[in-house]
């Protein structure tokens, strides 16, 4: 079965008029699954902080990792409620990694409906059988997935060559073999899309559980994708895994959360959002952001 025909779950909201801006804002954020053992950092006590991160700068594309069904539902409902206060309308693509879509973590992809029209979208598994829900290969600790969406700009921003393919993923935390081969599954998907449309713009974001120089990151990006954070010339001393300990806990760690982009994107800015409102971390990962512009 072709990957573009994979099983998906989507929530859609009616779109208001388009927003006039050429910059494309992207956010990747591992929100940490709802674990009661997290004590003072448990989901019910920090979900408003997560929402603040997600709403900040009203990103065009938001890739979340470790989202359980009720966490995803809460964020989507909160964003829908914010429309009354002038917030943009978001839709979401994605399902969980388990065989049952009602169980387990997801890598949902949210997008602004006022700016982007969804042409396609779905979920595939990072396994030898990507179309089989819940499938696992290469000694992965659990099923791993990628969620994708293909979009074109709305209104005055739309052009014949303006389509973009966005992929959000979360690599395995145990098996290097699974990370390397999972990267290969996604790369094959991207290469196939580019063969059909050589001008297609690509964005891949997610928690790769690997540093910038890891073979899995190289296999995913080589000759096709650029690391937005590195391309922007940022300092590499700050990692993205903070274990709820803030900047001090993340300093000296590897950066494992990424936004990777292809031509024709120009990278306007990229950053690790290490803010800790009231001394609290919204998650055990810092989110990463990138501002993209389409090159002439």
C-alpha cells in the first residue's frame, strides 16, 4: 500500500480569511506524555504552560511528540477556544503509534487553516511494513511513527510551485538500529515525493533522540535537508532535553530536537526556546522554532 494512503485521523475547523505574511513559522515540541509520577511536573499542572508555548508566535506548523489522545484533544480544544480571542484556527493530522488509534503516544501535526490548504496527510510506521498500524522492526523499544501533511498556501500567497510537505516524527530512544532505519523510511518517503515534484519544499521536525552528528540524522538529511539551528549559526552548547531542570540541566547535552528543511527555504531564524515562566519548564524538552522564507 502506498504511504500516501496510510491510515490517518484528522480534525478540521472552518478557516477564516488568510493572514498576509510570507514568513513560515515552525515549532517542534516534545510535550512529555501524561505521567502521574512526574509529581509537580505532571501534565495537569503544566498544560497551561505548554499551551502558552504552542500559541506563541502562532506557528504555521506545529509538530508535537509524546502526545497521548487526551493531551492532543485538550490542546486542540484550547486552540479552538482561543479563536474567539483572535487566535488562528488550527487543524490537526495524526493518530497514535499503536495498532489501536485510541491508545498510546502520537506525533500530531497541527497547521493553520487560515494560511494553508491541506492536500494530503496521514501516518506511517517506521518499520519494514510502514502501512501496518503498530508495526515494529529493528529492535525498537516501541512502535515509532511519522505524521505527514502536504499543503499549499491559501489566497494571495498561493503559487503554482508553493506546495510544502511537512513531516513530524519521534525516533526510538533505545535502538540505534531503529533510529538509523527509521530515518531511512522517512528519507525514502521524501525522495519519492521529490521525484514526483522536484520543486516540493520539505520540512521535517521532531525528537530524533540523536545528536546533530549522529548517523541517523545524517541518513535522513544528507544532500537534501539542512539543520535549521546549525544553518542559522547558533551556539551548540545548549541541548534540548532538560529533564524539567531548566537551562542548567540542558547545558552540555546534545540537541536532539530538530527542524530540518530543504531548498527552496531560506532560514530567517532558528532557536531553542529555553524560557521557564515562573521558574517552571513546560516540558522535559525545550521546544525548537524556525522562521522560514521561500527563496526566490
